C-alpha cells in the first residue's frame, strides 16, 4: 500500500464527520495513527470502542504529536477550541477544520495559530442528517468535493502543506477545489444553507397547520414533505452556528429567493401557466445535470431502500 499521507492526525470532535475522517484515514491510507478527542467523554469512549483511533487524555495531549489537526466540531466552537490547543501543536503541523462556513472560521483559526503552524481551512461537501460516531462511515467522502480555502500568497512551506492536505482528502476519495473563503460562503449559502433554512421552515409551517389538516400532513408526507423532513432532521447546534456565522451571504441568498418566490406567487395568482412550466422545466434540467456530475443518483426514491423508508 502507498505510504500514508500523514504519520499522525488528531480529530477534535468524533461525531458524524470526525468519525468518518478517522475511519477513512485508517482504511484508505490517510494516516498511520489517529488520535481522538471529544468534549463528551461518552462519545470519546464510544469512538475508541469502535476502533476509530486512540483516545487522548486532553485536547492539548491530542494535538501535541499530530502532523495535522482536524477540528470537526460545530462552527461556533472551532475558534475557542483552536485557541485552547493550537499552542501545543508542533511547528510545521497543519491546523484545519471541516466546518460548513469558512470566512469566520479562517479568521478564528489564524488568530489561534502560533508561528510555524499552517492554517488551511477546509470543508468536505458530504454528510447526512445523522450525528455521532456511530453515524459515520469510511466511504462518506468518495466522489464528493472537498473545498480548501488557503491564504493567498503563502511561502513554499505553506504551499507544500496545502498540497499535502489536498492529497489527504484525495486519498479519502474526494475531489479537491481551492477557493477564496468569501466565495465559499456565498456558494454554500445558496447550495446548502438556504435549502436547510427552507426545510426547517416548511416543516414548522406544516406542523402549525396540523390543527387544520388533522394529522394528514404526516399521513400523506410521501407526497414531497417527507424529503424536507429528512433535511430538517439535521443537528440544531450545527445549523444554528452555520446561520450565525454566514449571516451576510445567507441574507443575500434569502433576498433573491424571496424575490423569485414572489414572482411565482404572482404567476399562480394570474394563472400564468407558461411561467410555471418554464421554471419547472429549467429546474428539472438542473436536477439532471447534478446526476450527470455524479453528485446524486437517478434511482427512484434517491436510491434509498424503500423497505426502510
Ligand atoms: P456531530 O455529529 O454533532 O459531532 C460533533 C461532535 O463534536 C460532538 O460529539 C460534540 O460533542 C463535539 N464537540 C462539540 N464542541 C466541542 C468542543 N469544543 N471540543 C470538543 N468536542 C466538541 O457533528 P457533525 O455533523 O460531525 O459536524 C461537525 C462539523 O462538520 C460542523 O462544523 C459542521 O458544520 C461540519 N459539517 C457537517 C456536515 C454534515 O452533514 N453533518 C457536512 C459537512 C461539514 P457534544 O455532543 O457534547 O456536543
């Protein structure tokens, strides 16, 4: 087997993403040793029981020998966690994360990093609505994009560290894209953050209407509502932090969405079928291009086992 990319990595937060990085790193030659830390001792114990890596006695102990430290915790917690342990990192080591927002996290990581530690924020565009170490799996990142938002104009050592981190994610099966953090936040506001906000909102609206529909919302949920409830089952802490840390871009995307929704409402009120038909046809084409790009399956029911759903 090819030599692992890193000798030792530290995973801070062994939930869905952290445990998946740990599993994939071991299985696919990302790292020889994986050291684990989580603020929740039961979670840390469970991750060790699953054989995901060696549990550390403290967060500073976890990062001390690591060539790369991955913060896999909610976006709002990354700054304080990095500030509490980055001082214990080795010179030349990589300080990175998997957070769904990059601008604020990049700022916080840079503020926490001592001289000689390379800050390279990251975001694997892969996940599920589940949480915790049992929810993770090694193939989560296969065929998915991982966005890195390195600083512009770093020296040769920094650029080599960025290449190494990119190689790590490629070893885990990801395709890597380098991007400016502000651009990342704008792109993800429309492709991920806004859809989650809409899902949370439609579930809340439908719940409020239950008194009118007398249980029929749940009974007939397979008509479309159910797919929103899957997204809305995502972790509340994670999503609260995403919206608090990507305010400007989300508000910008939300404004555009509200304008388009108003236009649709008008078309329905005016009985303008052409506007509706053209928009739905266009949207269907976008769905096809996502499947062609290998980012989803064309199988019925999104490829889910229908017996389980
Ligand atoms: P998760 O399953 O809830 O796991 C997070 C773990 O981190 C929990 O065990 C949590 O402990 C622990 N934790 C929280 N604060 C901590 C701290 N200060 N120090 C140490 N451990 C701490 O969450 P996740 O879904 O893996 O998400 C982790 C990160 O990945 C987030 O930044 C998220 O934006 C990003 N991300 C998520 C997805 C997704 O689909 N889920 C996709 C891409 C990126 P407690 O249980 O005590 O809170």
